[in-house]
């Protein structure tokens, strides 16, 4: 099985995947909603072509059947996603990656001794990329969960943080003990996708490197930080 990357880029098209791979991304999750199986398959084959050219891992979101059909590297499944025992057996027999979604410590502990390759844990903060979000964890949630995992000494799959993550979050998130991050908007909505992908790739591989969010980031990143500061100031009451 392929090594679990520290940076998972979630995308909807081969064009976006290609720009991200050009910037150094080596793990692509294709996530399409409200499309037919045939349409999903068509885009998946295009993205698979990109992944093969860049030697990147391809994960199919939601559909184990499609992952098997096109022989993708793996599948990502949420709590509501369905995998038949036959699909699970075929994925495992083929050495495919199986990633699953979690939101709590209990969710994570449920995967003890299960043949799961990694666990997406989130959401970190609010995001418009996904609807019907589970409760937001924030940095405090990750700190608590990762600390409990350290002391529990259970052998569990590596944890991938997800949900509204921007460049600025990387040092503190990695400090909690997560293995990696998954994101869509922070790269996919950037004005220069390859350049942003390169910034993320560099920082996930050296999360302690200095990262000045005001000095070197784009307007999107600064808006999110400014929004956070605005919320904090808004919560202060003056007598
Ligand atoms: C790495 C990673 N973690 C979590 C998710 C969310 O999956 P899911 O809960 O099934 O939600 P959808 O992505 O299907 O809307 C993910 N995709 N990737
Ligand atoms: C799929 C998913 N699951 C939890 S948050 C999320 C969306 C991640 O995308 P973004 O990085 O744009 O918030
Ligand atoms: Mg899903």
C-alpha cells in the first residue's frame, strides 16, 4: 500500500488536480456530489490519468464500487457511506487504501483493529465545501483527542485533519500529533493553484518552518484570519 501523504488535496476535476500536482501535491481525493455514476467515472478516469503522470495517489470519495471499477488507489468513506462486505473484501484483497471519517475520540477508537488505512478527523473549522457539518472541533478539540490517543497507547490509523484548513493552521495542527491534513478550498480557490500547492507541500513537510500569514499569504488567507480576529473582538464586552 502507498504511504499515507501528509497533504490530501480534495478536488472535483482533472484540471485542478493537475495544477496541484504540478505544485508538488502527491495525494488527490476526487469528491463529486450529485452526479451520475457514469459522470463520476468519466472524471475519475481523467483524474487517474493525471495521478499516473505525477505518481500521485488517487482516492475516490463515497463510492467503493467506482474505486474497484477503475482500480483507483483507494476510497474514502463517511459514516453514511455504504460499502458491501464484497466490496470491502475486494478492496482489502487488492491492497487498496480505505479512509474513514471521524468527529470524536469514540469514533476513532471504534477503528481499533479495523483494516482502515487512515482516519479523516474534522471539521477543524466551518467550511462551505461540505454541507451538514459535524460539530466543529477547533484546535482545542484536536489537542484533546490527540492527547487522549497518546495516553491510550492503542494502535490506531494515522489521523488526517480536515475542514477549512489554511496555511496558517499547519504548525499548530501538526503540533497536536496529527499525521496530515486534507483540504479543498485553500488550494482549489487560490489565484495560483500550483504556487499555493507548493506552499502547502513545503510547510506540511516542515511544519515548524516560519509562516507569516500576513507577509506571504493571499487575500483569502488574510480574510479568514481577519474574520477570526473579528469574532474574538466581537465576543469582548465593554462595561
Ligand atoms: C480525508 C477526509 N476526511 C473526511 C472526509 C469527509 O467524508 P464524508 O464524511 O463522507 O463527507 P463527504 O466528503 O462525502 O461529504 C473526506 N472526504 N476526506
Ligand atoms: C469533505 C469535508 N469533510 C469535512 S470538512 C470537508 C471539506 C474540506 O474542504 P475545505 O478544505 O474547503 O474546507
Ligand atoms: Mg462521503
